[in-house]
C-alpha cells in the first residue's frame, strides 16, 4: 500500500498534487496549495508527490500522470475530480464545495 492509498482511506477528501521539482508551473501551484490549505480549514488533506521520485513510480502509472502539475481529488480510493495545469484557489474551493455537496456534507 502506497502513502497515497494510506492517506486516502476513510471519508475525508484528499487532494493529491503530482509535480516535477524543476517545473515552474508546479512551483506556482505549491504556493496556491499553501493558500488553499489555510482556506479549506481542514476539510481537505493535501499531499504532494514528485513524479520523478522512484517511490512514486507506481502511482504515476496507476493514475496515468502524463503532465505536471496534475491534481487529483479523492474520497477514499474514488477519484472525484482531476485536472492539470495551474488552477486558482477559488477554482479548487469550488471543486471541493461541489464534492462536499454531492456527498451531502
């Protein structure tokens, strides 16, 4: 079981970012995710995974990650949303809000 699978257990939302350390868009997304963490107030756990790290190879294959940054929102092992590129904090808050409303929270 990978770190992502362990963290995605249960009912809490998990937003995973797949990134490259040398990618400018990924660095911009890190700053956006820091702000998102504060605004989300614990409703969503955020995890980051370096695409080039050997320990993440199986995840990159499993989720067919072909661009960076790629964001995947999970509830348990179910993928609720997936997007690539830089997105705004407001956009992420909207994605999470829709996921929470769909589950009745």
